[in-house]
């Protein structure tokens, strides 16, 4: 034992003079500096709002979930992939000063069925360009092989002309979190984006350990918020004894949970280790709650209207919309010009003035 210590110490001493000081520092990023509670309480509202089906209210940011901390958000693109029942938006927020991209989670008629299905998801395709990195085809395709990706990339291009190289934050809840992580990675790997941050809520695992390792190097500014006994982050399952065959989360998890002592209940926001599979975080409890999946930071996730891909669109929004031959809907705005016609429908407090 003593010999080993000496050997290690000697090795370290030898290495120090030859290593770059900055690199050493970068490897010891203080995990506490990555997680910003205030930012999380703002982003969770975007991840919640993107579930709503009234496209007019979303596009004009006057929906029932579009107030308070997200007030003044300006949508640049709202896209509904009707074929696959997916929805996402891109917009500009003032605080944080960033372009925000949000993805909706699953809209299946039964969240219970969707969750049960997650047990059987295979690691079925190789992530392009990353040897040994396997991911789930369904999640991968939801972002990469639907109308969402081209619409989002196009909106980012338009935003860039107005805002330059602004920070980009990608968020989503549940399957929307899985899509957000593929999007964040895509922006770094294929779009050369420099400042990308990802924060997801209750997302499932999307790939294996090799994928998680690539991901965490490429998108280090990622927080994966989990809560209490939320089932979804436990799925597809992680099998400790089959490290090469199993799904593996990327870091950094922040686990929200309560510690109760009689009438005293403390809310804990535990910043987990850098492995992605910290055994003292959500993995320390059983994933047996759907209710925990549907409420993050006191904000309701999900659509609130079970099981539909319903779309509501008033005449104002339809003026800005394009429908492709497959019925997919794109609502676009030039970020340089404000939504004048739409704004006139609302007073300066953002309340709707009834026009009829
Ligand atoms: C945390 O995020 C909020 C909201 O964007 C921001 O105002 C605040 O400055 C951030 N705090 C730190 C320490 O970065
Ligand atoms: C990707 O999507 C297109 C159009 O929806 C489809 O024709 C194609 O088969 C998909 N590719 C794969 C590999 O599934």
C-alpha cells in the first residue's frame, strides 16, 4: 500500500511540470457552478409550455403557461410534426440572454403505456461518427429524421443574422429531454455551435456508456434534472453487471427530492457525481412514480389533456403558418421584425383584447 502511494505521488510530481495548468483546471470544474437553480426554474417553464396545443397562444407567447419568469419571450419558429406527433419551438429570451429551443414530450394516449414500453427499448443504432456509441433509434429519429431538425436549424440561421453567436439553451421534459440532448449534441458536432447548454427534466436514458462519454465531453454544460421516484430516468434499465450492453446516462444529474422528518420536510437539490449513474442520486430509490414525473419545481409537465395530438390555431397564427404536404405545421417569424399584427390583439399587459 505504502509503496503504491509513493509511486503515485512520484508519478504526479513528474506529470505536473509537463502538463498544461489550464487543462488540469478544466478537469476539475466545480460541479456546483454548473447548476443554477434560478435558471432551472425558468427553463422548466419552457419545457412545460411546449406541451400546449393552442398554437396561436404559443406563437404569441400568451398561453396559460407563458407568463412570469418567461414573459417577453419571442418565438422565432414553432413546428408541429403532425405525422409523428412532435412539437418544438425556437425563440429568444432576455433572461437568460439566449436562444431557447424546447421539445415536447410524448403525447400518447397513456403515459403509463409509453413508460412500460421504455423497458424494452433496444440500443439499436450506432451514433454516426462515434465508434461504439449506441443509441435508441426511436429517440434518435424523433429529432434527426422528422421535420423538427430542419425547421430548428433554419430558425437558428435566421436568429444568428439578428443576434450573432448568442448562447443556445436546449431543454425538454421526458422524451422531449431525450430529443433536447440529441439536438444539443447535433449543434456542437454538426453545426459548429460554440456555446450550447442543455437542461432536461425527467428524461429517459438514450444511449450506452460510450455514447455518454462522448456526449459529456462534447456538451459538458448539461444538467439532467431528475425528481424523487420519477420512473422515466430509470428507463430503459441500467444493468450494473452488463456495462457494455446497457443504457447509461450522461452527467450531470441533479436529483430533486425531499427529506422528511415528521412535519419538517426539506427539499434537497442534490448535485450528483460526474459518472452519469451516481448510485446515491435517483438510482438510490426505486423508480415507481408517474406523479413525480409530471411535476418539476412545482410546474406541471405534460399537456394536461390526456392523449391527443390536437392542434388549435386561430386565424392570426394561421397567417404566419405554412403547412407541408404531410400536414406538418410551421409558424415562422423574422426575428428582426416584431409581431405587429399579432401584438395589436393584446394590450400592453399582454392580456387578450377580445376582437369580436
Ligand atoms: C443564474 O441564472 C439566472 C437566470 O438566467 C441569472 O440571472 C443568474 O445570474 C445566474 N447565476 C449565476 C451565478 O450564474
Ligand atoms: C427517415 O424519414 C424519411 C421520411 O419520413 C423516411 O422515408 C426514411 O425511411 C427514414 N429513414 C429511416 C432510416 O428510417
